[in-house]
C-alpha cells in the first residue's frame, strides 16, 4: 500500500499538459488498466496518461483514444464505484479526456 500511496502522490503532482516524448502505437494497454478495479491507483495512472497524451498531441492520441474506444470507456467509467479519496482527480482527468476526444471528433 505504501508504494501505491506514493504513486498517487506523484500522479497528483504531475501536470497533465507536460511534454512527453513517448511513441505509443496503441492506447489499448493503458485503456485496459482503466478496467482494473482491483487497483484504483493503476486506473488513476491510466487516466492521467490518456489525459496527458490527448492534451499533448491531440491529433494523434485523441484519434487513437476515439478509434480504440477510450472515449466511450472513460465516459462509462462510474465514479460512484471508485475510491472516494481519488474521485476528484479522476473526475478532473475524465473531463479532460472527454473534452479532448470531443474536440478531435469535431475537427
């Protein structure tokens, strides 16, 4: 639990719009972590990663998120079932992802 708590602390400090030189061909491995209900910290990291990527390079990663169903997955993500202390950050990330993917759909 100590490591997971440190992970959450780190994620909460990371700016979503930070520059990442990461070359993902697919978001599916990250999207699959959103379904990992046994580890809400992993879900939080996955949401941060998707929010970051879709903010940093929307033309590429928002397209991937939409094409791979990530927008639908995050839209259906039920915060009522989510760990209460992590809900505000997850809600923030969820809004960013949905905003970025909706913007991509309309360009």
